[in-house]
């Protein structure tokens, strides 16, 4: 590993020159958090060995199963992850569910340090009547469906209605609105799954309302995604200028991102009359979308036969407080919004993994300081399970570097037990074998990847994702 | 241990020299594909001129300096650029006129962690750089798309730009830009500070 010492953080150089045993680190989860944590450790410690365990046979977490199919440029980040995985000091073991196939204490006995980066696999629930009616879907399941996540392939959302209601004003809500309203020819060239493309081709949805419980100054989505929506071909933005009265001056002193975002909404709302004229002239876009504010979902209303959703009753709210921390207080008034499709996009949620790992179920995170799991030396966490389910890839990158830094400091400070009996994968392999679990290596994944790319080629898509894990395993001869 | 064996073979066999830690974690940039085409004429070669690179079947191709580095330039086109890395270290390199600052970092293997994750497609803001005020004012205008992406950057300043959107010009000779610090860098600096006091 010549040359590594020169690039290590100053404090580590001295340590690296001594002949210490190679620390073995285990990372649970192969999303951005797992890969960025691994990358930072490998890069700044010339001797460390890192093994990444992943539940699915395929890597990259939400970059593959969350990031929208029409955002291929975001997925370029997997090139960097692939570089990391191909390192001689990094192992990848897919198809291994930690907590079921191997427990965290078992991993702790096999490795000198364990990093939990398993993301947020569940979603928040509204907790209102009617939430489980047919026609109501969580954004997480819907996204998983169009992105080929195996567990969501049977979702088969009913798109036979004209109006869809998306609850929540985050970027996931905008992703879904865009997928529902995008011209088919745009989606056809993406890696969206064939079956969801077929379903979208038959979709009757032509109007999408995004409903938030707070106001325009509290939206959680970001300007790039909003602008994309505004510029979506064939879809018209319907924003009520009244919602934005007085906001121009209110954001004068706000941060630049908030200010620009608000100004774009105001501009779009005011442009409306021009577009209306165009509409009158017969150039109307057949599809439309809009933002509704200060409406908190109270009940999903059943159809007359009680068999499916026909709308949502909203409690109108007023805002108490200013800016990000403003609270939505029901005014007592309600409003019913008719729709045949309800998508609840109010956030993801992490789940506890193993009784041996502390978990704050209130906040849905593993309690930690700078990534060190509270009260469990040698155990770390990074990404959404550390911070909660918000933040883009660069946010996750930074907090993963932070966790890796803690781990490197602990290595340097002699905090970790570096006994050679912790053999790493060797120990875990026998456990997995005894339980009938066969891990998928990174070169196995590369075969699956090649098969997907080949399948996509015929249709002019970057790839056709394989959605059945059994089929993935057949391809690699398992 | 089938998996381990395979993995090592592919790392040392097919890609010799790849696993030099200097390359680890830096962008595997091949061609700057700018979806939003924010700065036409910025780069010397357009994606079309370089052929259909950037396809997904090229996912695993590494950065081979086939483009910018191999073109011949007279020394008149050489511009010295300094990057102040997160840990305060100064990285100095000779750039060529027309290269984007992202290409400078990638072509010269500068060890800036996580830089250029989206490979210059205006989708990540990991190429965020901070300029001094005078230089900033002389740069070409910022597109809305770049501003949109900058709005997601951490440590945003009034003189921030995205490195993949700024092209090296002759007048920039001697340019110094700063990589914004993240949480772990600030901690690392504290550590170093503590050690040097001891
Ligand atoms: C719909 C959606 C779209 C997004 N789009 C963008 C975007 O365009 N740009 C952007 O910058 N950010 C985007 N983000 C945010 C970005 O995806 C996150 O910041 C990032 O993925 C979080 O990384 P993570 O590694 O913590 O979690 P994840 O990416 O979820 O990775 C967790 C991994 O752990 C695995 N795992 C879970 N349980 C176990 C277990 N028991 N054992 C082993 N492995 C396990 C999972 O299978 C998964 O691979 C988006 C997020 C969502 C939800
Ligand atoms: N293109 C991209 O860059 C991209 C794409 C997708 C996702 N992401 C990122 O991934 C992260 C997760 O996105 P997300 O959209 O799932 O989450 P989010 O950004 O946290 O947005 C959640 C939304 O749900 C609302 N909400 C929460 N609880 C609610 C309740 N009980 N009733 C009504 N509304 C409720 C929130 O409103 P309040 O503010 O009032 O709580 C907020 O508008 C974000 O950081 C996002 O930026 C990025
Ligand atoms: S490299 Fe991603 S925005 Fe510049």
C-alpha cells in the first residue's frame, strides 16, 4: 500500500507506519451511506479491509430503487461505488439479510468494527381513517414499484381515475407527480420497468394535486425538481396566486435557496393568466398539476360501496410561528378533495434491525454521536438510519465521511479490539453456510448487470431491471 | 472463499494500478455530459465529437485520459490552478485552457474526496468550489440550472460555483479556489489542532 500514508489525514500517518494488524470492518447496507463509509475508510487507512453486506442480490440501495428513472445522471455515482467495490480490500456480499441470516452480535465477533448503513425501509403512516382503502398507496411502495424493487412488484396500482392526490410536499412527491404526468416517450428511454411502463401507458390520470399541511415557505422539495415539473412537456402548472400574496417581501431576507424557490413558485403562479389564454386558444396541455397548501389529511373517504377511496377530507390549517419551524394548526374548517388515487408521501422510516442495537423509535434512528452508536463500542452507523430519512446523496456522503472519521479516530486511539481471532468473512461464511444462505459477490452482480443492460438494449433503454430475485440468482448459477 | 478470490482477481488482474488510493473515490469522469447544457463552448470537445461515450454499457470503463490530456497544447494554454483542499492542503496543478475545473481535478487525480459524483451532469453539487470575490465577478454568467444545484450544496457562499461548470481561461493563471469543508473535515482540523498543541 505504498503511497497511502502520504494521503492519509495528518493524524493517521504515524499510526500507519507501525506494523499493526489489518483492521476488519463490516458495513451493513450497500446504498450511498455504505459505499461512502467504505470508501472513506479504505482511502484514509491503507491497510483496512472492508466487507459490505447487502440484503438484496444487487447493490446501491436507493440509487437503484429510489432515484427516479428519468434522472440517470444522478446514478453516475454508482461508477465511484463500483470502483470501491472492485478494490482488493473491499468485499461485497449480497443476498444476506443482517438480523435474519446473520445477527449483529455475530458480525461483531467476526469484525473489529461494524457500521450500520441499512437506510430506511419503511414509511411513515398518516394514522387516519381510510388509510388502508384500495386506491391508497405509500409513496415508498409506488416508487419501489416503478423502480423494480422486488417487494413492490405486485403493487399494480389502479391508475384508472383522472385525479390523483399526493400528500406531502417533498421531492419524493414531485418525483411521483412527474412519473404520473410525463409523456410516455420520455419514460420509454429510461430504466423504468417494462411492467410499470405498460401500466402508465394505460393510465387515465391527467390531474395531480400535491397537498401540504403547511405553506409555500415550508415546502420540503427543492428548486431543481420544481423547475423540472414546471417545464414538463404536456403538463400545465396550476398555482393559485392568492397562496403567494405577500411572500415576495417575506423571503427578502431568507436564505438564497428558500428565496429562489419561493420566487419560482410566485413567478409560475403569476404566469398562469398567459397560459390560460393559450388554453382558450386551444393549445391546452391535456394534463395539469398543482400545489395546495395548509391542508392536513383527516380521513380518506370511501366510495359509496365502501370498496375504495373516492377522496380525502382535509382539515384546513393556519400557521403558527415563522419559517421552517412554523406549525400547522387546524382551523376547524374542512374541505373534501375528490380523487381516485391517493399517494401518501410523508417520509420514509427506519426500522430496528437487531435487539442488540439500540434504537430510538420516536425519531426512527440509531442513537449515536458522530456515528458512534451510543453505549456500544465498535458499532457505528451512517446515512438515513443515523440521521433520519432526509437529505440528498451529498448529505449522505458527508455524514458517512463523518462516521468513517470517527471509526478511524477510534482505530488510531486504540479504542477498538483488534484481536486477530476476528477473521472477518471467514467466520461469517460458515454461519451463512450452516443456514443455507449463499452470498452474491460483486462479480456476480456484474453478471446480473450485464444481463440487464443486454435486455434493455433491444428496447433502447439503459437497462431492463430484473425484478425477481430468483431470476437474478439463476443468472449467476446459484 | 470463492467470492474473495474473484474479487481480488478482478481488482489486481484486469485493472492494474487502479487501486492506487489516489484514485479511490474521485470521479471516474469520461466525458462531461451536461444535460442542461449550461455553458456552451466550455469544453474543447463536445460529447458528439468524442463519440457515444457515456452509455450505460460503458458503466465500468475507467477514466482513460484519452481526451483532454493527450491533445497537444502549447505552453501558452497552460494555466496554474491551486485548490485549497478541505484539510487546508494546497494542491497545485497545471490546467489547460478550456478544461472545466472538474476535469482538472479528475485529469490530474487530485485527492479531493467525493468530488464530481455525477460526472459533470449538474446533478450532485459535490464539485462545489469557493472563489475569491474578484475572480468570481469575472467568471461567465451562472445559469439557473447551476444556481439550482448550488442551492443544495453545503457551505454555500456568495462566491460559490460548481467546478463542472467553470472553464479554465488564460486570465485565470494563478487561480486559487477552495473546497468547502464538511463536518468530518472540521473535526479532523480540530484533531490536528489538538495534536499540534500537545
Ligand atoms: C424516492 C427517492 C428518490 C431520491 N432521489 C434522489 C436524487 O435524485 N438525488 C439525490 O441526491 N438523492 C436522492 N434521494 C436521496 C438518497 O437516495 C438518499 O440520501 C440515500 O440513498 C440514503 O442512503 P442510505 O445508504 O442511508 O440508504 P439506502 O440507499 O436506502 O441504502 C440502504 C441499503 O441497505 C440495505 N439493507 C436494508 N436492510 C438490510 C439488512 N437487514 N441487511 C443488509 N442490508 C440491508 C438496503 O437494501 C439498501 O441497499 C432519493 C430518495 C428517495 C427515497
Ligand atoms: N431529486 C432529488 O434530489 C430527490 C428526489 C427524491 C427524494 N430526495 C430526498 O430524499 C429525502 C426524502 O424525501 P421525502 O419527500 O420522502 O421527505 P421530505 O422531504 O421530508 O418531505 C416530506 C413531506 O411530507 C410532509 N409530511 C410529513 N408528515 C406529514 C403528515 N403527518 N401529514 C401531512 N404531511 C406530512 C412534510 O411536511 P412538513 O414539512 O409539514 O412536515 C413534507 O412536506 C429528502 O431529503 C429529499 O430531498 C431527493
Ligand atoms: S459534478 Fe455533479 S454537479 Fe458538478
